[in-house]
C-alpha cells in the first residue's frame, strides 16, 4: 500500500491510486474502477477527491486509473468489509496522516522561504552583481546553490522531476531539501551583503558544503 504526496489538480495532496487499492485489497482493478465510477457522489466531491490518471500496463497499453485523496479513499473503501480489509484501512489512514504531516511541513518551509528569497533578491539588487549579470543575478546564484546542494542546476532538476518552466520547482523538494536551500540562501545573502562577488561566493559555498542532497 502506498500513500504519497503528489500533484492533484493545482496543488499537492496526499493521495493513493486505484491500482494500489486493487493490489492491497486483492481486487481486480476493473472492479475498483467500477466502484469509483458507481459511488454516486456529487460532481463537486468527485472533482475535489478523484482525478483520472493513466498508466502503462504490462502489454505497453495506456490504461486509466484514479488518484484519490483521503476523503475519496474513505468513501470508496467504506463498503470493503472483513478483518483484513479493516487492517488495511487502518494502515492507509496512518499513511495518510504521515503524508499530510509531511505536506504541512513543506508548506511551512515554503512560507519561511519567501522571506529568505526576498532577502537574497534585495542583497543582489543593492550590490553590483545584478547589473553585472544583466538582471540575471538571482537565477545565476540560485543555480549555483542548486549545483552545490544537488549537483544539478534548475533546468536539470526540472527535467528530473518531469516539470515545465512555469511549474514551481520548490514544490518538488522535501522539507529537508527546502531547509537546506533556505539555509544556503541566507548564507549567500550575507556574503553578497559583505561585498563578495559570484566567483568568491561560489568557491566558498562549494568548499564548505558538507552534505550534498539528492533530489
């Protein structure tokens, strides 16, 4: 069984899939699909809690499945009975709790990160770096930070996560990774305030970073 944080509509949610439910409860996937589609819930509830997705089966065919939130899962498995079914329900609920706690942690770190990014942006604007880099200082410094922490720049990380240029890359980071990025941004902001240029900052954070993260 697997509950994970994933993009659901326009935001991240804790979700599981009809495929996982079929495997866990030893049901045929077509029957789980039927159960989802025969729930009879309102259009609004369906829109907020079930999302049609696709997967490639063992014969390389594209097939449909559903991703669902905790509420969608609860409604779906309400009729699944038996001692083993109850055990699985309880296990799923524990996983939903864990993923939602992790998601809340990410949201908190994202909110804290706004002030950190603003401080770095202000430091760069008040230095000569932004002018020297023709208005691209923030992106250059950010790429430098990502390279030090992850070994990849923003474009490479986006490719790894399978997201486009308009998607927010930091939504893909864990709470630990967000904290690491923000800590590095605080350090870089202070160094820029002290008059350090890009090459000096890059050399310093590269030499003094003790832990490379894996995104």
